[in-house]
C-alpha cells in the first residue's frame, strides 16, 4: 500500500530530509496516515491518498483547516508542509491514559474553540467528516443549514444503500421537514471542531494534549456537545453539561433535541463504518418527541 514513490514524494516535500523509518497508523477511506522518523530526529505525521475515488480532496481541505486552526489555537498539530497530495503535520505525543472525569484542561480547550463566533453558519471551504464531504456554503438560518447541509445529505446517502426501514425513513423525513420546530433557528454561530469524537482527542498521562482530524465549520455549539455525549467516553463525565454550562450557557431545552444532533452522527457511522448503527438511528428517533 505504501510505495517507495510515496516516501520519495514526502522526502522531497521535506526538502529531501531522509525518512529513517515509518509506521502505518491507519489506512481508512483510502487515506493513509503514517508516523515518520526523520534523519534530523523530528517526528511527523503524513497523510495522503493511496487510492483516490472522488473529486473532493480531503488532504487539501485538512491542510487549509489546520492552517486556519494553527492561527488561533495551540492544541492542534502544527502544519509542517503540504501540497495537493500530501499533508505533513506535527506529531503530538500521546498515550491511552485518559482521565476518568472531565478535566479543566480539556474543557477549556473546547470552550476556546466554541467561543469564536461568526454572523453566519458554514465555513470558507468544504471540510470532511471521515470520508464524507461536508458542504459549508453559508446560511443565515441554522435550521436551514442543519437540514440542508448536514442531515438531509447524509440521510440521502444512507437511504441510497437501502438499509433503512420505511417507518424509520418516514420519521427522518418528518424531522427534516419540521426541523424549525425541533431545534433553535438562530443560536450563536460558534466555531466547531466538526468531528469531535474520542478518537480525535489526544491525552498523555491523563492530561489533555490536543485535537486532530478537524472538519471545521461555524454552527450550533450544542451539536458538538451532543456528539461528545453520544459515545460517553469516560472523560465526558456525568457532570459534563454542568461544567460546560459554567463557561457557555446551554439552552434549557437542550436535552430534548440532543438526539436530533446525534442522529446526524449515527447516520454518518452507518454510511462510513457499520450498518449495525441502524439500531442506534432507531433508538435516537424513539427518543425524539415527534
């Protein structure tokens, strides 16, 4: 999968610095992520397509995304080099030692991101979640943005795979059609990481290190909070909402519409990973008061 051509291209991008060794961290959605040790003892991460199948270039998008975030935060890996085919970023040292509660360092990092606001929902360019392109054309209505740029496109993608029962389809159609009655229409447009699940949050010795794999856009901060609570990793503790609320106020009706936001991520997982997430789609729909 990783050829000598790939290695040579990366070395050329790094001004012909020699790669002493490399380790494949993962290959998913036709994108390789490898850890590099260079002759100057620097350790980097390189990302590139091993097999590109569509017109959307996630490497180029993430490169622009990382540059944008590097200008604003210290807890994303630094952009080292990139072109249309390769992205090379700083390696953030991490391990599997995660805290058993929501610590202040992690919480304040999320708050710093969500505290940057905009007057419209969307972003300057399209970003990604997994292999899926997120359309980010600006909207002045959050309900329109969420329905038209998030929920409806992923529902169409999953629906094309003929894996959703008709009763579930009808309920999702209802949610999309009546979205203005189900979630806030004009919340503050906050900067979001865009793909903030446990695998994209790094810790070392129970201390927060940083975030990786962003798919940034301006949206309702509570959508990201809902995603964090969906899988409920141990560092999202039972008091997480109260702790977050001390910095940024959550809507008092948040828990009522939380599953509507989680529905987007469940449908993403059906499309990207495993059809068994259809059960989770049904569970979330049953929680929504419709």
